[in-house]
């Protein structure tokens, strides 16, 4: 239905406006596609979220106003997963530091750079589900996973990576970092390679040591790239779910839950569409507010610095 | 005296650099190595922590056999193999068509946005761009449940078409982002020359702009491919039997079986192998795709 209508619209535009219509035709398909796939479902999701709607229940939907929202306010697990998101977001700082270090190493005069670049890139290419089995469920397996064995040899008696709250959370962070550090590294590396050689040469002649040189010259020059990278990383982090779903399903006691994985289980285990959607909508609102705030702040800060 | 000191210093510095590089390369490669080799291990080898093939343990076709793909079982009838191949083909079809769709829609839009002035009510070019790019922020979970209900109504649940449309939507902003950068590096004079020669706008786009920006298109396409091949969340929610993709199959195995290590390892290997190969061959394109936008 919508398809037919949008084709007709495109064709109509072409007929009416001639050349200007031809120009519009470049953007219109993507525009209509996005509207159909995003705006409409979004409106629909607000509708769902105001209903008491369980797909497995017999009686179907029932309007319940803000009941879902009230339930959400009192839902400890939901807010707990929000809190986890804060921890996960903080981990980005560490990821950033490691990624920057690796980018610097790759940017140094080394042989076999191609090999290292490919090797460093590979984790990004792997499917999170496979990663969660490869590392989460086998390498970190309690009894005979190599990582556990190594940990035993290093003196940790009971290397259970996923059974206590803090350790499980850190393990998840490591897993997620493993896949996404390559991404940050490559963006930072591109930034490093674009730095002008003259500035660096000039600094060398001035006799700056490596450490000073980094903090006084490289780091400030890399600031814009760093910010882009970090913002994109935050966006990806907010969507993090696959690994959590597959390795711990949020346990122990919701310690590793991200908001997305929590909602996923709410649907899969309870088919509770209405409540799940309400949680998702609230999450979206929080994200939008957070991102707008963050971008504004960064913009202002950048203007002050440069 | 001072000279030798400096020489030693440089050597230490080199060792540190290579040490760091090798350490991280090990961290990146070991899990892959472990998974591939585990698919050839028997239970004893796994429990005793044997690592290196032919020295620690003797590789067997045990993982591939469990999928019906080992040399001696490849000609026999195997339901597991049929299941696996079906998922594999599903994944391939879904990700390739979604990426194609996204690249077509995305590069058209990106070209339009980088060349022409639009007005849609109060919205101008930058607003439209922002509208597209802001889709990246949208967490998939917000869309997932409405789509579940909608697809049920439209009979698109558990179909490849439904998944393709969703994946295309998911990667569209990335395509637009990369392609807009690509197009803005093409000199305008080239296109004007084309227009003078009597080509229409579409002629210029198809004959001049597209060939020049081909590397960018490849980069965008590969990124899309990677993302949609690996996608798990939507696939897990929206497919159950027919359109199920490989990641969902891998995930469903982790829960049910205790320690069927070799078959899990073989499955994981199969799930990552295409991308590892793509990654090794087309590494420079991926790097290029990721680094657009980083530097402006």
C-alpha cells in the first residue's frame, strides 16, 4: 500500500516539476523509506506503550493509560539496568585510552604494519554472538577455559568470571571492549595520519621530549577526532545487547543487564509487548535528551578550546 | 658515551613498541585460533587444555562431522547440514540484499544532499541530513516491538523481506554518512563538463560520479555487510523458523547443549569465517570506510 503510494508520489513529482523534480528524486526514496520505517513505528510504539498488551494473553490489548509508566517507575530492575549503562559508558574512557595507545603504536615506524592492522581489525568483524561463545562461554569457562587456567596460574583461586556482581560486569566490559577497540583505534589512526608533518617536525626541533610532545601537540590536535570517535562509540554502546543476552542473560541478579537486553527478555520470556514498549520509549527519550545535552556541551567546549 | 646511551634507548623503545603490538595482536588472534582449533578437538583435548594442533593433540574432523560437512560425511544425507546451510544462505541473502538496498538509497540521497538545495517546508538540506544521521542514535529496541506487532499484521514476520527492510534501515545512516563525504571530494567541474556535453542530471550521476566514487561505495557496502551479517537482535525477535539467520542458530545452540564443544566451535567458525576472509582481503576498504568522517 505504502509502497504503491510512494512510487506514485515520486512519479508525480517528476511529472509536475520537471528538472527540479529530478533533483528531488535523489533524496525522496530514502526519505520516504525512513519515514515509513521509523516515524510510523515510533508513533505506533507510543500507542502500544499506553496499552496493557500481552501477546500470549488471550484477550488482546486493553487501554491502560499511564499504568505501564507507573509500573516502570517502581521497577527496580529497569533502573538497575540504567545504572549498569552508566558503568558501561564509563568503560569507554578506558577503551579510548587503550585505542589511542594502539593507534600511536601503529603510527610509529614499524615493519609489518599491514599484518598488525589486519590483526587488530579482525575482532570488529566478528559476530557478537560468535564472540560471546568464543570468549565468554569457552575461553572464560570456569573449569577448563584457557583464560580461567591462566587466571589460576596467576594466583586467582576461583576464576569465576560471571558469578559475582562486580567481576561479571567487568568481564562484560572486557568482552565488549574487545570487539570495539579496533573501531576506535582505526578512527584515531586516521586522525593521526592526517596530522600535518610540519607541526611535528617543528616540535622536534624545539627539543620537546616524547611525553611533552604528546601532551602539548598531538593530544590537543587530536581532540576533534577523539570527540567524534567517542560520541559514535557512545551511540554504539547504548545499543549493546547481543553479548549480554548470550553470555549471562543479564545475570547474576541483573548485574550485567543493559536496558536493551532487559527489554529483550521482557518480551521473549513474558511476551509483554505493552510494558516492554513503554520501557523502550522511556529509554529513547532519555537517550535523546542525553545526546542533545552532550552534543551541545561538546560544541560549546570545543569553541572555547579552539 | 652519550651516543651509546641513546642507541640503547632506541633499542628499548623499539622493543616496547613491538612488545605492545605483538601482545595486542595475540589478544586479537588467540580467540579466533582457539575457536578454529577447538572444532577439531575431542572432549579430552578440551578438558586438558591442549592448545597446539599436532603437538598437543591430533586434530580430528569431529566439529565438521557434527555439521555433516567433514570429508567422510559430505556425501551422506544430514539434517543438521541442511539446517546449517539454510541458515547460512538466509544470512547471506539477507545481508547482501539489505546492503544493496541501503547503498542504492543511501548514495542517491547523499548525492542529492551534497549537490542540490532542497526545501521541504521549513526544512533545509542540513536538517534533512541531520534527520537521516539522527537515525543512528535510535536504539533498535525502540523499533523492535512495534515492528513485531506490525509484521504480524502484514504477514512479514519470519520472512526474509521483513528482515532485509529492517537491516537496510539500520545501515542507511552509515551509508549516507560515508557517501556524502565521498561525493564532496569530487570536483564540481567534472560534473559541469558532463552537463555541457548534454547529459541529464541522472546521466552525470550514473556515468561520471558513480565510477569515480566506486571505492567509497565498496567501503560502505562492506561495512553494511558486516553489520547486517552480524545482526542478532532483530533476527532473534522477528524470525523463528523460515528466515532464521546464522547468528540466531549459533545463539540457540549455546543455551541448550551443555558441552558439545566441537560442534559449537565449528558453528562459530562458520559464522565468523566469511567475515574474517573479507576482513583480510578488503582490509584497506574497511579502514577507509571507517575513517571517513573521522578527519574533516
